[in-house]
C-alpha cells in the first residue's frame, strides 16, 4: 500500500526478466567454478606433490653421498692395510735383501700422498653426507607440515563442497523459473547474445549501451526507460535495460 507509485505502475519488463536470468547464470557459473576448485583441491595438491618430489630427491642425494663415502672408506682401508703390511715387513726382519728393502721403502713413501688424498676425500664426503642429511630432514618436515595442513582443511572443504552443490541445485531451480518468466523466445535471444558477450544484458548509461558504450537511438533509449518491449543495441546486439 505504501509502495512507490512508479514501482506499482511498471510491470517487470522483458529486459528485467533477462537480467534476472543473467544474474542466476552468473551465480551458477561462480558455484560451478568453486565446486571444480574444491573437488580438485580435495583430489590433489600440487604443492604437496612438489614437496614429495623434493623429499625423494633429497633421499636419493643422501644415499648417493653415503655410497660415495663407503667407496672412499673401502679404498682408504685397502691402502692403509697395504701400508701397514709394508711397514711390518720392513721392520720385522723377514726381508734382508737391501735392494728389496729399498723398494719397499719407496712403495711405502709413494702410498703417503695417496693416503692423504683419500683422507681428505673421506672428510669431504662425510660433510656432503651430513649436509644431505640436513636437507632430507628439512624436506621430511615440509612434507609432514603440508600433509597436516591439508588434513585439517579436508573437513571444511568437504562441508563447503556439499553446501556449494546444494546451492547450485537451488540456483538451477531458480534459473528454470527465471527462464519460464522470461519466455522461450527472449531466452533464445539472451543465450545467442551471451554466447558472444558476457554480460549479455547491460544497463543504459546515459543514452548509451552499457556494453559497447555507443549511443542508442532516441526512440530505443526511451523504450529502455519505459521498459517497453525488448531493446537490443544495434551495434553489439546486447539487451539494454534501464
Ligand atoms: Zn552495444
């Protein structure tokens, strides 16, 4: 009873019906996008996959470093054994020939730089192994943290997904009603325009189309204002409403 006179006099125009339909379609598109994003997030986590790949690489690096250390240790132990055996034979009196003793002394001296090299290599290798161990521990922690975070997000995500799916079902019902109110012929026009332009229904801006911004004819602009008929922009084909 207290409603404004203007609102009461004007029935909903054909353009306004299409505007409602468009708003519903926009809601549906947003919900579909959200549902796809939630489903994808529940299904897989590219960041977790990246962290797991880093973890595998760190584990491989640690194993390779350990393998290298074992190789150096084996070689070092062989050279040490050879040195010990030369020393033993040099000094235990079992070899008496001075020529042989001289040769053994030379061999022993020649082993010295080799031993030094191997000891340096082993030290280097152990440092690399320790560093690989630290990297691996960091990678393990990162995976565990991401896993825990993902676990804590799973329930809210599933709840939001269920809600969005139910909202989508509601919006589809709303759309069916909006399409029925607009009428099949106008819906076809709207869908044809929407295939090229989004939004397909735009507001009048001054005397111009709110989509392409070119002025409408005086008659069309007045038609939009009065809500009479369905007005399309002669330039871009969009439906123009007030
Ligand atoms: Zn236009």
